[in-house]
């Protein structure tokens, strides 16, 4: 789908792209504070209709299966279950399967203000990604993750890296080895098309895109959401940096 290719940026010149780290354990509170401070009147969410409905229907079963498989894997590895569930390579899986903090914070803000929240991600991409979840939560994969080093980048380190990449004037290579670049490009154009359509339809004064920070870089080999919409750096924010700048 290439709806946005070749189009001008949305008519609203006030669109903000807010980048998050999806595994940020403080993400809900940070997003809540951002929304209460900046008061957007339209939230365009990096979440597809398919992913939203799938999580609502299947997340309880998947989380139960994840816990059961993790208990088995931890037993085989001789690791206490309470420790395994906090393992830095395991904890993000629980957050990934659950409703994203971005959605939960946006919905809470919406209930308070009446602001419309629209999931604009590409369901075709979500189907491919969610199709990997059975393997992700399998006992064998969880055993492998428990064997790996517990030292991983925390959210603050990921935000720091995100800031460097967003600030870079040179295109950044982001896709993991073996990724389908055509599918990723299709996703970016879908996002841009949905955002453009909703802004032109609703004419908000303070529209906000809320999603992962990778869409805010100049990407090597394919166009990012920022590139397609022509969003300047000044309107590309990172969740943790916004809060630092807002602190008196």
C-alpha cells in the first residue's frame, strides 16, 4: 500500500511525532504526563486494528501460556521462577503481549478529555509479527533466553541511542538482518497515509503521532514515517527527553 507516496505533508503544520521505547517500564506514567501537559486533540497511535483486537481477545491466554512455559523453562534451568520473570530478556515479552502502555495511556487521556484515539498501524505487518509469538513464548525459546547474559540496554540507554540516531543527518540502518524491507516500507507508507487522511478529515489543532522512535529517523534503504511526511527534527520528540526539558 503506497497511499502517501508522493503526497505533501499533512495540512496541519503542528503534527508532533512522539517516539517511545516500547519496553520502557515507566512508559505509561511518562506518556500520561506528556498527554496531560501537551493536550493533543487527536492521537494517532502506532497500533494496528488487528493487533488491538488480537490482544484484547487472546492476551489472557497467551500470558497464561507464557507463565506456564516460563515456569517449566526456569525449572529446567534451575532458576527461581520469581527471578526468571524479572529477567531482562523475559520481562519485555510480557509487555509485548499485553496492551501497549501507549494505548493504555492514550485511552485514559481520551476518557478524561474526549480526545479521539485512532490506531493507524498496518494490520498486514502485525499479522506477520504476531505470527512469531508462538515460537517466542515456547519453552525452548524461553530456556535459550534464560541462558543469555542478563545485561541488556535499559530504557534510558535506548532513549540515548534513539536521540543520537534521530539527530543524525545521515540515514540510519535499522532493520535486523533477514528482515523484509519491502514489508517495512509498506508499513511506513500505510502509517503516513492513515495519518494524512485523518488529519485532513478532522483538521485538529494539536495532532500527535504516538509510537516507537524508529519511525522518527532518516532511514537507510527505505523511507521512514518522518521522511515520507517531511517532519522537521523540531517536531520529533522523545518521551524521556520531553520530561527532562519540562522539569523546572
